[in-house]
C-alpha cells in the first residue's frame, strides 16, 4: 500500500496517517479535534485532567462537529504517596508566586487541590503524615469513555489494567499507548495495545515514560522509530518535533506508520491555548525549550520562562506528579487570567520555531501535499 494508505489508516478508519496529539489542559477544544478529523486525520481530546462530566460534554460537542473518528486520551494513574513535609516545603517555595498573584495562603497540605481532577487524602503511616493521590478519577474517566461508546482511546504514563484492556477489546475499542523506549513498546504490545506512539525526546509536554527513570526515555525520534519498528509487530506512530510534511515524510522513511503532532497545532485558531502562549510560540527560536519538573513533578518539555528558571535548582526537592501539579494549579490558572506567561506552563516541542498561525484545514493540506512530494512512489 502506498502513501497515504497503510495499516494504520485502515485500523483507525482515517484518510491520512496523522494524529493530532491529545493535549490536556484545554488546548484540544472540540473545534480543534473535529477540524483535524474532518480534514482526514485523527483528532484527539486530551481528557487527562477532565472530570467525567466534562469529558461527556466535550464528546458531545465533538460529535456535533464531526461524524469522523476521533480519540479520547487519558492519563493512566495509580495511587501515589508523598511525604507531608515535602509538600509543606514546596508550598513554602511557591509562596512568593502566590503572593505576587494575590492568591490566598493554601492550607499546609491540601492546597489548591479541591477542584482538581485528582482526589487526595491525608493519611498517617509509620507515624509520618502522607498526602495520597488516589488515582480514582482515572477509573471514572475510563467508565465514561466506555459508556459514551468511544472506540479509539489513547493513553500515556502507563498501561491500562488487563481487565480494562479485555473490556476495550470486547467492545472493539482500538487502544493507542505511548512508549519512550523499546521495553515500554514491547510491554505495550504484549499487553494487547493496538498501536504504539513513539515519543521522541523532541516532544512537547510530559514525558510518557513509565518504566525506569525519565532520563532513560530520552531517545531522539530518529533513533527511537527504527528501534521500535524492528522490535514490534503493531504499528508505530512517530511523535516529537514533527512540524510539517518534511517531518511526516522522514518519519515514514524511518518506518513509522503515522505521526502524532502536537506543537504544530497549538497556534491554530482552533486551539484553546491562551493567546499569550500562542504568541510566545510564534516568537520562539529552537533554543527556547527545556525539560523541567517544576510545574508538575513529572519531566516535561516547554518554553523556558521565569518560573522554570527560578525553581530549576530545587526541582529535585519538589513533590512528584500529580501532587506538584496540583500545588501549582492555582498559580498557573491565576497567571493565565493575568496574562503572565512567565508563570504559566508553556509546553512545546523542539520544533516550535516552525509554528504557524493558520487554520487546521489549511495547515493539514499544506503538510500532506508536502509529504506526498517526498513520499511519491
Ligand atoms: C501542550 C501539550 C500537551 C500535551 N498533553 C498530552 C496529553 O494530555 N496526553 C498525551 O498523551 N500527550 C500529551 N502531549 C504529548 C503529545 O502526545 C506528543 O508526544 C507531542 O506533542 C509530540 O511532540 P510535538 O509537540 O513536538 O509535536 C502534550 C504535548 C503538548 C505540546
């Protein structure tokens, strides 16, 4: 089969092997997801931070705008514990930012988590106090996705349980997992996942690494694609730094069955990214992105700003994900309200200097025509 048709397009029921990356945090509006699906790709709703009811509403809004396939993306999460002292120390470090934004002093432990999609409890173990993220929201999200009859589901940060995968298979749901190194790809395939997204170190947003330390999952996409393709039987989708038809063609030459592009969609009118975030992306150079844990406790790539610079020295003392993410939520939200990009998380891949501010349909046409030039038989 020749470009653009291949086993990925057949499996997903799409015209072009191009997936719009799920981007949690309000970027993947129903308009964005539907525009990508209507243009022949696979739009994806980044639902990782959404409450079940909000997911339901977003799905309905997407369905009003397209009858093409689209995916819903979730963060696989398990209960996580953190020492209370670490949380209290982190809140002390965050205090100057809260003060600058006129935010109230948080409760020592459960600051800013009340309206989070995560649920937290405080428990006493071995006489030390722990903050526990229950991971309960994820299971409710899975239930909603199944109830809504969603038939393409993608995941990051881990693998759904065997029981969940069995249910997906029974209902004919196609599952897409994220791997940052070969072992993760093999485990995803052996667990029954249908498609693997190979997330290169160039990728914007959080690292999907779930086996080993995050530093072990920092392979360049050019290295990761051929290694994964050689080891796996299921289709491999390339993600990280792909910004136009040249990147799409290169990924295919390396053996990928498709691409997943995130940053390239951030500056479209359909994207829900804050206007200052869009402007920052359009003003950036390829020198602008860094990997950081300061916003969420999990390694992620974004535009360097004041918050990252000031806290990078202490980032190893901060709580892990999702607790640090919950602690910084009020700061990030208030910064967005006050148009202060220096305190917002501006996730972006290394290709961000190639961002364009054009509608999805136009951009996709341009990329796909360009890819076709390089992929002509
Ligand atoms: C703003 C932003 C948010 C992201 N959120 C998610 C997410 O919710 N789930 C997910 O699986 N990947 C997420 N990613 C990572 C993408 O799936 C993908 O790996 C990445 O966008 C590819 O690199 P690129 O941004 O250079 O195209 C996010 C990426 C960005 C830029």
